[in-house]
C-alpha cells in the first residue's frame, strides 16, 4: 500500500486543461465569449452566455453565428437552449 500511494498519489496525477488560443483578429464580443468558454472547460449553455455577458439573446445568436462560420465553436440543441462547444482544432 505504501509503494502504491507513493506512485499513484492524487497530487501526482494532474490533468492538463484544454484551452484554445483566442485569435487577435476577432471582435471584442467574440473574444469575450471564447474566453468564457475557455474558463468553463470548453462548453456552456447559450443561456449562461446571455447571463454572463448581459448581451441580448439576438446579439448572442449573431455572435455565435459568426464564431460558428469561423469554425471556432459548434452548437448542439439541448431542450430550450443550445450547448455551445469550443472546437479544439
């Protein structure tokens, strides 16, 4: 047990968190959304983006449309909202 705990200690096992590098050529609103998604480990509900940014539903939808066209995110329908997911490529 002692040897096991030395080699497999929880402190030794660290999972590397994925983040994307936010392109400089984006608008500030787009950067804000990508930063939020980075902080939420790559995904969040569209309704959470609305609450966090204080942007209107229409503005969020338009920004997400642009980010989706640039292949930086994808949206998946989840009930009455969308799950917004960062693309890691």
